[in-house]
C-alpha cells in the first residue's frame, strides 16, 4: 500500500490518473467483456457470468501473491508492496485464465476451473518473467505473453481432456437473447481494447500510438469480419458468433507492436488479415479440429486469441528488423535491451531484438502447450468430479435455476 | 501517428489523459449507446447491434480519410497525421451516420446503409468545415453540425425512400426483453453525454461548464419526460420508447451552448423544454408525419435529435446576444471570431456572432435535407437490392438466426 | 458554474480530470449499476430501470438545492455555486435513495417513491453534515453516511409500511433472463466501486489506498460468497441473487477506512467477513425477518448495505485506535480533527476520533430508523394511492407493456 503523502497532491496525481482510467477499462474487459461474451450458450448464462467473476477474482488474488514473491522488494525485505500497477498486472493474469476458460466453457465443473487457474497463473507469470525481464522483448498489449499463452494452454488442455460427448452436444447452441447478451461483452471488449494495449506503454507518445494503432486495427478486423463472413456463408448471411468474436481479432494482432507502428495503413492491414484468418478459422478450422482430432474449442478461442496472437508475435519480429528511427528518446522504453544513446553501449542491436521476439513466441507456445496438456490430463483423473454427460453446457447441476429454465433453453437443437 | 518522445512523459500526459477518458465515453455512446438503443425492435436485434458496429467502423475509417484530405498538413505535405483528436472527430462523424440510421432502421439492406454512410460523411464534413472554420460558430457538443444534420438528412432520406409497407408493418414493435435491452443503450448515452458535449471544449473552465450544464439539462429533460409522457397517455401509463429516448433530449438541446451557459436554471429549462417537445413529438407528431406524408421514422429521431437540435441552434443565437462578460480569457476559445482583447481588433461583434449561429443552423438544415433527399431517391433505384416487403424490421434475410427466433418474435402484433 | 478562465488550461485540468473519471464511474453505478441490479424481478423490469432513473434524477436535482442552501457561499452571498464536486455529492445522495428504494422495490407507486425521495434527501444531508463537519469523522466511501443510512431508512420504512400480501406474492421472483440482466448491474457496481470509495479522498496516496483496498476487499467478499453460498445450500448449488449481491458486500464494508488501511490482508479479511455475513443474511436472516416481523426487504438491502455498513462503521473505530503513523502529511486529510503537526494543537487525540466514529454510526442508525418509520407510516395513509394487491412487483399498472408480457412473466411461481 502506498504510504506517506509528503508530495504535493496535484503533482503526484498525474501518473495515478493516467493509469487509472486505463485500469478501469481493463477491469471492464475482464468482468463485463469476457463475462458477457461467454453468455452466448443458451443454457450456460449463470455459469458464464458467475464463474468468469470467480475465476477473475481468484486470478487477481493469486497473481498478486505469485508476482509478489517474484518481486525484488520481497527478496530484499521479506514482504511485498501492492500498487495500482500490481492490480493492472493481476488483471492481465486474469485475462490469461479467462482465455483458457473460453476453450473449456461448459466442460468443467467449478472446481476444475479453479484448479486450472491455480496451475496456470504461476506458469504464465514465470514465462512472462523470462521473456520480458530476460529476453527484454516488447509486448505492449501482451499478445504474446497473455493471448497466445492463454489460447494454447487452453487448447492443449482441451485436447488432453477430450471426450466424444463434447463433439455434438444437444445443449451447445444459442438462443436469440443469448446471442444479444453476448454482444454486450463483445462491444465492451471492442471499446476498451485500446486501453488494454496502451496501459503499460510509456512515455506518452508510445501510449498514444498504442491507442491509435489498436483502434485502427480493430477497424480493419471488423470490416474484414463482415466481408469474409458473408462471403463464406452458403446463404450469404452474417453469423453472430463470428461477428461477436472475429471483429476483435485486430486488437490481439496489433497488441505486441501497438506502441511501435508509425504507419496507420500497417495497423489497418494487420487487423484486416487477423479478421480474415479469424473468420476462416471459425468457419473451417475449428470444426475440422473438433472432428479430426477431438479438439473441442467452445468459444473459438483459437480464432480470436490463438492465431491472432501468432500474427502479433510474427509482426513484432518483422517490425523490429526495420526500425525507422523516429522515436527519439522513447526508443529506450520500447526496446530497453537495445543499444541506443539512452540505453548505453551494453545493449544488443536491433537484429538481436528481432530474434529475441521470435524466441519468446516459441517459448510461449511450447510452454503453454506442455503446461496445458499436463493440466488437461490431471483434470480428467478419476478422483476429480467430472460434469455429467447430459449436463455439459448447462447451469442445471450447479446453479439454482428459475422455473422457465428448462422450457426456455431445452428446445430442439439447431 | 505521434513521433518522438523527447518531452518529459509526465508533463506530456496531461492533455492525452484529459481527452482520453472523454474519448472513451464517446466510444461507449457510439458503440453501446446507439447500438443497444436500436435493439428495441423485437426481430431486428442482430441487425441493430451488428450494423451499428459496421457503420460506425466504416464511418471512422472514411472520416479519417476525408478529414485528412481537408487538413492543412495534407495540403502542405501530401500526407496527413492521425492523433487522438482525429479519432474523436471520427467518432463524431459516426454519430451523424448512426442518427440517420435510426430513421431508416429496418428499411435498408446492409449495402444500402453502407452507401448512405459513404455519401453522408463527406457532405457532413464539408458543411462542418464551412460553419466551424468559416462562420466560426460555437457548437460545443455538435448539436447543430452533428445532431441536426444527421436527423434531417435521415428524415429527408426516409421521405424520398417512402413506401406504403413501412406504415403499419406487423414486425415493427417490441417485446418485453427488447425494450429492456434498449435501456442499456439509453442509460449509457445518458451517462456519457456530458463527455460528448465537453470533449472538445477548452480551456478547463469551458470543459467543466459543458459537463455541468449537460448533466443539469439531462435532469430537466428526464423529469419532463416522465411528467409529460404520463399526462398525454390515455391510461396515464408510462411508455418505454418515450422514456428511452426523450430523457436524452436535454443532452442534444444544451449541446451547442453547454460551454457558455453560466446559470444552471437556464440549462434545466432548456432540458425541460426539449424533453416536453420530444414526448409530444413521439405521441402526436411522428404518427402524423407517417400517416399524412408517409414520412416514417423508426426510432423517432426527429424527436430525439431533430427538434432538440433546432432548440440547441436557436438557444445559441439567444445566448450570444447577451454575453455576460464573466469568461475572462476563455472567451477567445468560445467565440474565436469575436473581437476581444485576446482575439485582437480583427474580429466581429457579438451581434454578428449571433447571426452567424443562425445562418449556420439554416445551412445545416438545408444542406442535410437536400443531401438526404438525393440519397433517398438514389437508394430506391431499381438496380439496388431492396428489402423484401415481408422482411422489413427483421433479421431473417441477412443473419443466421437461432431456432427460437420465429416463435419468440413472430407473435401477433401489438 | 465555473467562471473565468484566467489560469493556464493545462495546469488547471489536473484536478478536473482526476475527479471526472471517478465521477463518471459513480454515474455508471447509480444509473446502470442500481438500475439493472433491480431488474431481477421478472415482471418489474420496466419499473426498475425507469424509476431508478427518475429517482436518481430527482435526487440529484433536490440534493443540489438542499446542499446549496447549506453551503457557506449561500449564507454569504444568497446564492450558491455548482461545481463538479457538487454533482459528485448529488450522486452520493442518489445512492442513499436508491438503496432505500431497493427495500421497497415493487411495493410503492411511482408517486410514493418520489415522496420518499423528497423526504429522505434533506434528512440524509443534515445527518451527513453533522457527522462530517461537526464530528469530523472519516468516511471515505460513505459506508456510514450513505449505505448504513439508506439501508436502515428503507428497512424502517418497510416495516412501518408492512402488509401481509408482501410476504408471499406470486409475482415476486425471477426468470432466466431477468437474473442475467441483473448481473449487468452487479458487475458494473463491482467494477466501479473503487472509484466510488476513492473519489473524494485526498491527497493522492489516500486515493490510491482507497482504490487498492476496495478491490482487495471485493475480492474477499466474492470468494466468501461462492464458498458460503454453496455451503449453506441444501443441494450445494449456487444462487444467483446471492452472487449478484453478496459479492459486493466488501465494497461497502471497506468503504469507511478504505483510504486508511495499509495492510492488504486486513482489507481481504474485512471483505471476507462481509461476504460471509451477507450470504448468511440472505439465506436465514431475511426470511426470518419477513416471517417473524413482517419486515419485507425485496432486494435484501440489509445484507448488501445494512450489515456491511455496520461492519464498516465498527472497523473505522478499531482502525483509528491504532494509527500506524506512516501517513506523513496526508494524515491531516484523513483525520482533520485530530491533533497533528499539520492540524495544530487545537485538535483532539486519536482515541477521541475513535469515539466520534462510533457516535456517528449510532447517530446515523438511529436517525435513519426514526426518519424511515415516519416516512413509512406517512406513505401508507389512506389518501395516498397504494399499489393494488394483485399488482405488487409488476409493471402492468404503470407501464405500457408489450403483448408478450403476461405470457412471459405470469407463469407459475417458483
């Protein structure tokens, strides 16, 4: 907790105010955004909202503790301090868990979700520490360390946990209202994503670039989503699940280099590519993975966080190879391992930075897959309570439901 | 994109942070506010949310380009820069389009909406440039250049596009949940409107006045809405459509002079008048225009943006005639064409400013009507695909709908 | 209204920007948070959203006037000024009224709610003035003066207004969608609560502590809610009403000392206790009070605002007894009646501050109960229109309802 207040309040309040509104936007994404986006399942709305809240809260608390143990302050003083930045990092850790939750949605009991959270957070924090502190990569919006990690952890977990009943379950599907409720989540994610990508960027010019590039990339992915989703539909109709998700792919894809890119056309293009890849993923890849490998992905996390995360990582390699030298002193904040006037002679050259970005991406993918596989195998062990076959994608076994629940949600499957 | 970061980050971050939270509130209005407000139609929820998102995104991109071509920077350097202020202006352009969309809701195909957007944005930007840069009017919240323009463009378009089937269509109407979903939009518009009206006001005292006057005017219109809507109902009941819309009329009506007014009672009164006019519009004028002239207005945009926009324009004439001289140096920001100690001798007197405000209002009304008429005539041309008669106000032809869609939304009309 | 703009705009904008984003979060709580949280009743959604809006607006206007008459500026000049801080105080007054409204939800006509508002605001403002200005207590998030007052005023009013029909009414209950709509309110309250508790804290270190402690306390109450609500359920299932409400108890319970506490474990513990007490209240105490004393509490306000408010008051006595002396100059802002280097010799010692906090809590509880009782007795007088027995907890008598209203909401009671 911050102690003493000897400084002039007005001077001091700038950094707090600066971060606070972006922190609050991040909070909206974690609790409203992820929570409502997952209500699209017609029988799983209570679970989606409640368990999203519960896992976010456990992630925040657990991340504060894990990150505290890793802090210099703990090493030196045997205890750790909590600041607004700690809460922001804790929200980022919650994002990792909620992304993985999206893959497993409807297939875990509350206790299984909690166990997954307890395992995933420390692994994600360690990997983050390796690639940020040791490899000194730039990952402004965390597309590598958060989105890619969360997605491939969840996918690996889902594959290890695969069961035939998941493939074509009568309860998996939406109703008219649940698709609209999901849009509350989707649109708030769209609105607040610039804050997510910019919150940790310093100084001001990097933060402003992060906001601008994210908005423009989201514009690109949204336009791509409408164009492509109509084009690949056999009736030329739009599909709400795709619209609720693929429109956001640009936010992920620009995340890593959002504070670097100087040309808006580049952000627009990245967003457009990510949106296109995401729609095609929903239409063709996800069904293929489910049918061919039993890899079930309830929310299509691979299309919103997985592949766009890879695009983000690869773009961060390409961008850094060609630094444009227009950043002035702020280059020291963007690439703090690189040899510049600011950083001194001890740093490495830009080419090495590019290699580090690539290595980081590989580490994250590999580590998340291994950790996810182990978690999935562990959680299917017989002594852990499993969801009943009939009650996959359903609130009925874990929540008190009102009298209209069965009538409303148990209609014939689509 | 902002380059270089030579300044001290902390000093620099004030203007960014100042605008950013108001920009985010504006974003909430555009995407959540307009989007959900339009979900009140029981069969058009997917379209309302998705097409609102699509049009907003196209508007943002198209406005960035059009405004870029008009910028001094483009004239001098052959390219244009994008800053946070550019995104804010782009959101304002999106508001113009979404207001017009409200008039046409349920009567256009997605492609027709897009064509309307492509036509409307450049016209609105040119008119805005004429009245702001040439006539040097004050229009803090854009009630003249955004709300009045968008409303009369849409109304003229709707009249030119009129078809008998629009008048009493079985699908036009709400269900219990759709009216509640619409309130998500309405309430977020209510909350964020002060930011919309204040975002471009400088210096700080003008910005604070804009916030205060907007809140107080919204209080006035909300109280008027409940009083009057009950009084004019034959059963003395409240009507949700009126409540979701007329409560917001105060935000429009105070918009132009929000940064000028010094007496809270004046804002309260403006809001109260706007709320009253708006409710009466919903109850009597809109049905009359539909039945007498075939002028169909799905969302009642004339009552929320049209007439309150006129009130805003007229109030800006009256207020400027009687400047109270308590503004200090900030007068130069409010009326930058007027002769003051700050502006120098070259400016004009307050009376001329008042005339300019009036001329600006007339230009906006006339230009929007002409452009709207031409757009409406164009979009009904035979070679452009039209909505099927049966599927007005319905998602069915353009969206994949869940199995409960027909049962839920096709019940007997009210 | 703020006049003149002689200061440099950029310097000036810091305090405005600092407060403004917290003010907007408070606005979200008042209008979205309380409004949607009360939509859980299946037949009362229109009323919950509309009357929440109406009462909030009347409270804001009425509070501006009442507080204006109490201001020094009015005493000296015969008129009062309105600033952003005035609007923030007005929102706080609205919170008091909306908390009381939660107890009476579904049992008052619109006019009865309005009369309650008109009576409650001045009493609350006077009591606030006594305990803040005279007793000089610290109550950062207003848990004593707002939550405790609003809760016990409402409960006393409900008891005085008790009618047998309230106990087991066929219309009291939720449907699947209404429980999910309520979560919109609940989650936004959760997200914005840190701003509510921190908005008036100065200087910056106090504000940051208020944010951190509130988040951590909410984490505590959320974890407790899930643990305890499952443990006390006979089927070991979660209950949505408890989750939507008790998760928030930590925000109330930490409110009074949010700007003081230095040890996160303390906040976590306070939140955990409040969450536990709240769940037990929903499960056992509320039904008992209804059956034994006819004290009906529609939203369970006693469990969310009443008992957690008492916990907040008591914790503020305990914390102040043991001041840790790590606050530097900011102590003068936290406890401005206490004798410190900053405040000078005229103040009292910490022990006296603790006694003041206790006396303040007692005054608030007693005054709210007396005022609530009188209000309840008054509002049941025969010449005031009462709700029809059949139409308790229903929109039908006061709102135009769509054709699906009866079918959707009149199903067999749970």
